C-alpha cells in the first residue's frame, strides 16, 4: 500500500472538508447578518408604525384604551390620562383603574363575551374619577368597547373608546329645564286669564261695568306678563344661539341708557317709594357695544332690585369708574340682600331666591339675570354679585372701555 499517497488523499479530503466548513460558516454568518438586518428593519418599521399609531391616538380628543385578555390596560392615550385625573393607567387591571363598576362593567362584559358593548354613564362629582367640578355636578361618558383580532403575542385584546359628552348632557338637561320652567311660567298667567274670562262669561259680569273693568285690568296685566316672558325667552335664545356674535356694535353714552331706563321705570320707582342716584365717574363715558342689550342689562338689574325689595324706602345706586382699558359699572341697592347660598345660582334661568321673611310673591320672568350675564359675556365682559343680607346687594359689571 502506498502510504504517502493515502496520506495525501486524506489530507486533501480533510482540507476540502475544512474549506467547506469555513465556507458554510461564512455563508451562515452572512445569512445571519442579513436576517439580523431584516429583523432590525422590521423592528424599526414596527416601532415607526407604533409611533405613528400612538401619535394618531394621542391626537384624539376621546380616551382610547387597549386591554388584554387578563383585563390589564396595555395602552392609554393622553386624553385617557387627562380624562381620568392624570393617573397612571398602564399596566393596571380594569377594576383598579375604573373604580366605579358602571365604568368597568361594560369593558369586562366585552372581554367576557367577545361582543361589542356600548353604554352611557353619568356620574356625580362625588363618584366621578375625574375629580374636577362640573357646573351642573355630573360627568357623562359614552363607552364603546369592541374586540380586536389578536395582539402580536397572540393575546386577544379589546379596544375601548370613551367619549366625554358632559357638555352635551348639560345642554340637554338645560333644554329640558327650560321647557319645563317656561311651561310653568306661562301656565300660571294663562290659568288666571282663563278663570277671569269664565267669570265674565258665566256670571254675566259684563252687566257690572266696574267689576268687568277690574277683571279686564287683571287680565291685561297677566297678558303683559306673558308677553314679557316670551320676549325674554327670545332675547336669551338669541344670546345663546350665537346670534350675539352679530351684535350691532356702535358707540353710545352710558348716561343716555340710564336716562332711558329711569324714564321707563319711573312709575314703578314712585310706586315703591324708592330713590335712585346716578354717580358716574365720567358723565360723557362712551361704550362700544350693542345699545339695546346694554340698556336691557341695566333695566333688568334696576327692575330686579325693585321687585326683590317691595317695601318702601329702597335706595338704588348706579355708578361707574373708569380705568385705562376697561370700565366698571355697578347697580347696588339697600334692600334685604341675597343669602350666600343663593349667590352662585342667581344667574341661572328661572332661579328664584327664597324670601323666607316675606309673604309677598316676587313677580318676574325668572330670566332677567340670565340675560344680564349672557349679554355682558357677549360683549367680552364679566358680571358678578356681592351681598350682605339685610344691608346691600351689588352687581358689578366690567367691560372693555372706549372713551
């Protein structure tokens, strides 16, 4: 046997094998680098897609959540955090994140059934997770929960959108209150007029001119009251519908508006044995605004003082002071005042201050102070009230000033 030849053959075969192994290793390393590159590019694309998703969802005004099959929150956008008081929500179970079962129950029902669930939830300030103070004491949401296919780790999730409809809920409640109160306010004078008409017809009062005249005078007053209620409703409707943005802006003297309302209320002032003083810092002060609405504001404030204080001897002061860029105008009276508990509510429509010390019913539409507030706000101004029961009530208006 030729040993050298055999050795050479074996050495050649071994060298070839080593070469093949080295080539395989090189090929494997190259392939691994390509795979790693593909994975890196896919991960980058995935991260970019997630980033785009997060930016899109964070731009939404509605709260958006992704919840896994174990009921843990895996994603919550910025609106979700803001809606629920800025609390950390990620990684928390639904029952812990939403303590009120009225919020958590629809989500868990969707998880359990795999079916879409919609629900409207109205919570009081005390039970609301938001923790702020809504003007009408409630927060309202619409919850829309729906299952998604599967997550990247094959874990089923649900998508939850919670829309804040507190403003819509409040507007609907205001509408219902307005209709109910308006119906009540109109029903009373209509019933009185109907009663006197029946007396005139059935009891043949027309044969007694004095009695008939008295009945007709009462009906006339209540007809005027109905007309005033309807007029005030139309005014406040225009102010709240956005028509106030088209106010008829023109320069006018404040003093001329005051003279107009004092002339219109002259007989009422005399009837109440009241006195009115006018103390303007500048008798020639000029405002740029809607003269009709501004006159209505002052008329309502002075008339309100007279109606709320029917006893003789009332003193009303109308005054102003000017500053560089604004003017303050006030209407104060020396009457019975307003209890502190009523002050936050007096600009609400149809709100009436309880006069426990007086047996006399206060007549009015219940819309006067609401008109004051909305008309002043339409002029980019503010109105507030302070009162010392038994001594004074003062309404203070602040408006942009032009001289």
